[in-house]
C-alpha cells in the first residue's frame, strides 16, 4: 500500500446523499479479485450511457475533474453492501480522499485498509469544501493527514479527526499484510519454538 502523503489538487463535487456501494461499483463488475482495473467502471451507471458513451454532465467525465484525487460527497457515503470493490474502484480511478458528513461503517474501515482517507466533517464544513470544489480547476484543495487539516483555496484550514492507529497505518503505507510482516521475526521465533515443543503439529 502506498504511503499517504499530503494531497493537493482539484476535488470532485458529488452532492448526493446515500451513495451506496452498488452506485460506486455495480454488481456486474464484482467477478474479479484483482484490485486494479476497476477505476474505469467507477460510478458506471452514472458515467456511461447504455451504448458505452460518456454522459458529459457527470462530474468525473468533465475535463476539470478527470484527474481528481479528492471526492466531496453527501451524507451516508458508502452505504449498502459491504463490497471491498468499492474502495478498490475509487483508488484505481485515483481517488485518495473522500470527504462527507458521514460514512457507512464497513466502507469507512475498508477505505483505510486500501489507502483511502475518509474524512467526516459537519455538514456546514462539507458545504464549504463542496463550494470550493465546484470552482473546478480554479480551486486547489489540500488534505494534510499529518496536520489533520483540509485547506481551502482561500487558506482556511478545517481540522478533522482520525483514529491515531489508522492515521499511522496510512502515513506508513501499512495494510493488514504490512502490519503482519512487521512481526515476521516474532512469528518465525514462535514457529521455531512450536516446532521443537510440538513436532507433531
């Protein structure tokens, strides 16, 4: 997992509430177990017509937002089924931060496990970020995980809360496998001792 560094760039505004995981990545794309290749199908039913052509009005199809690394959304983002493909699709598209008033619990946890920072802010603060995001290429928003701040174009800094352990994991690029690998020495010692004490196991 890549380390999370300070992100500065255009934020894509998606002012919709209750965006569920089927909207993020529809069920027909869940056959893969690979984390790559899903970005093209992110928000598939909102991005494309039945013939496969793009819907120009959808935010991620607009030139200003095609390279967005930050997504600003409405309340209860990531609700619905617990599919981990949802953060996989966001990350594969290039989204590293999602800002919303609230998140579904399982989606929230899956984001951290995949290198995405979900930031929950009060509605009025989300509205301020959303307004900035709607300026397109004229607005550059910064998300500083170390300082726990979202900085708007006018220099205003909005603080946010994050679990200290999850913050550490993002800053160090540690997913569950990475955390386990940090204990490799202890695991090898334990297995060696078990092999001597219980050779029949």
